[in-house]
């Protein structure tokens, strides 16, 4: 059968899948990625939205699922730079969801403001600054992490050449690399997991099936975070408040 596609990533996918299966840390990262995708798919399927605000929240959760699933596929195929661009998208949406959770009324404003005002008030930078102010943080860890994803993936920048040029070589197309796969998998696991827990906290419900999904994920996330992010600054990745985690 004639190959219909110019680029065939099957050999790279097979190599990366072997790495993901055989390396204990990579397997743990893949586990929390899959758990995050599971939560992001199950809550919208189980929860019947009651108003326009909940519809918007559910659709933002679906966006997180799509970005996370796309990033995972891109990583497996050896497209590391666009995968990390998807990780930046997760960062943006997670920050927005966190603001909606922490600042009552901001979701109403986001939905109702004219587009120009919405872009000014809810730009990625404005959202991060507002979150820092609400929490009393001054070191701007969120901005530092976001800027790194911009420099290495989303923007054309010399600092991101390692994601498209393995070992300094100029090469066209996807490639297999254990070190890059490992670092990008950890980054995706962080961004997707914290997008998932923030989305979970934004959906307030006592529905038993959803509560079980949430509780299972909180346990999985706590175990993974204790092992891989024990000292990560809460300024960048604030945990859910107790009242948020209980709903």
C-alpha cells in the first residue's frame, strides 16, 4: 500500500513508547497525564451545566483536554516544540480558571465585556498579575515559568532551537530523543495536572459520580506531586483551597 503521507512518525512513536513504558519516571509522568485527561473528559460528560457560566467552564475544561491530548501525541511523534506550545496554552487556561475560582465575578466579566476590554483585562499577563496580587506574591514565579515556555516553544527564539535541532544538528522534521522526551513529559505532566485540578475545583457539585472522580484524582496528584514537585513554589502552582477541594 502506498504511503499517503510525506512524513511517517511510526518509528519515532514506537521508540518513544518503549521509553515511556520502560523508564519508571516517564511512566509516572504518563500516568498523571492520563489521569488528568480522564478527569477532564469525565466531568464534562457527567455534569449537566446549569447556566452560561458553567457552560463556559466546561468548555475551558474541554480545551484543556484537547491541548493536553494534542501535546501528548506531538511528544510521542517527536514534535517537541509544538508540544510545548500546547503546554503554554494549558498554562494560560489554568491561570484563567484559577482567577475565576479565586475572584467572584471575574467569569461574568470575562463573558460579558466587549472584546477589546476583555483582551485588556484578561490578557495572560494581566491574569497572572491579578493572581499574584490576590495571593500576596511578589516574585512572579508564574511569569518566569510562562516566559520560559514562550522563549523555548511558542515564540521564534534561539533559546528554543534545542527542541527542533537535536545535539545542535540542523535537522528537518520530528526526531527521537530520550532527554528531550523526559524533560518535555515532565513539563506537560505539570501543566496538565494543575490545569485539571483547577478545572475540577471550578465545577461545584455534590453529584456522587463526579465527587468520586475528583477524589481519585486528588489522591493521584498528591502522590505524584510529593515525588516530583515536593518543593515547587506555591506561587507558580497554588494548591486548591480546602473549600474548593471539597466540592
